[in-house]
C-alpha cells in the first residue's frame, strides 16, 4: 500500500481525479436526463459516447491533423472535433430513441423490456464498430501538447487539465441553465414531474423525449472530444466500462439530478485515482463500485438525491 506516495502527491492526484471525473460527469448527464424523464436506464448511452470518439478521430483524420499543430490550427481542430462529436453522438442518441424505444413506449412495454432492449442496442452498436473500425486500440494525433501552466499547492496544472475541467463546467452550467431557466427546460421538468398533466397543458411529450436524448448525446459528444484530447485513444468497446462508471457517477450524485451528476463524477474520479495510487491501477474499477455500494447503503437516493421533476428553477 503506497500511503506515502498518496499523501506526498495528494494535490496532484486530486487534480488528476477532478479532470478524469469531469469527463465522467458529462457522460453521466445523459443517464440522468433520460432517467429523470422516463425512469429508464439507457445503457446504450455508453456506445453513444463511443460513436463520438470515432467521429472526432475521423474528423481529425479527414482534416489531416498532425501532432502538435500551431495554436490556431489546434483551436480549429478542436472546434471541428466538438461539432463532429456532438452531431454524431446526438444523432446516434436520437436514432436509438426513435428506432428502439419509441415503439416500446407506444405499446406501454414494462420497464424490464426497456432495460433488455438498451443492453441489446449497446451490444449491437459495439459490434458494428468492432467490425467497421477493427477491434484494436486506435491512436490519434496529439492536438494539444501537454504543458504545465502553473503549480497549485504543489500540483502541476496543465493546459489539458484546465481545458477539460473548464469545458466540462461550462457545458454542465449551460445545460443546467437550459433546463431550469428556459421554456423548453420547463417542458422537460413538467414531463419529468407528471407527463399526463404536462400533456393537458399542451406540452408535446414526444418532442421532450427527443430533446433529452439529443441533449444527452451532445454532452457525450463533448466528453468524447475531451477524452480524445486527454488520452488520444479509442476502441470499439471503450464506452463499456466508462459508461458503467458514468452511470455509477449519476447514481452516486443522485440520478435524475443534473448537479448530482457533476458531484458524482468528480467524487468518483478522485476516488479512482486515490485507489490506483494506494494499490495498483487494477483497483480503479473495484474502487468505483465499492464506493457506490457504501454510499447507497447510507443514502439510497445518492449524495444530492433530487429528481429532475422536482428541481427548483
């Protein structure tokens, strides 16, 4: 047990955990939005993230991206990657809802059927990309070269860490404002709280459901860009474990709570890094689910626990 290593570099490990958890939080928003409105665990959301990573990689390849481009080129590549990832993931999420879930909703299928369908769609998407892109790890160019900008309490704050954390916070803040302050957001909260009454008030439930799937997909696409920029790799099954961890983050913070997804993601990222330092990297996945079980034993609704339908404006 590397206790000395953990405490001697505690600040650095915390920074690494926060940047990792910020990506989990963005993906977790998709689970939270869908569950908050439909009470559905969309396990296919992990593959929505995976599609985004390949879309970003493909866009950079088409644009002829090379390692360490000039800053102007790097900004353009990141913007192009963000647009491609958001469109691909958002479009995939919408297609999943229209093809797989809409018919089940119209027939009032039981929740277990939705769950099995979600797992099936996840496997189908995974295998399609496995056949199309191959089953080996795909590398991509380094668009942003790692550079230490300053130190904070002994921890090195790099440009990549700042981009990941700030971009995640901005995206999550924008989504929170959209849900809590806009007319469309009020429609989402109304359907989440009572779909029948919302329909009587003239709110189109079908459009709201399409909207939440697209929003969740866009967040996953943004997370895909940050993942590609930070780690520089992807694979046909990259979303499987990461999706489970993002779902864990959503439950940990309080599934159905947008701000809970942020809190759960950051807590999960920090715990993973701490455990990997104390033991080995093999303990990362174990730590994530152990923490989830412990938290839910004492607070079953998660750390914040407020549902989307009851969120205050």
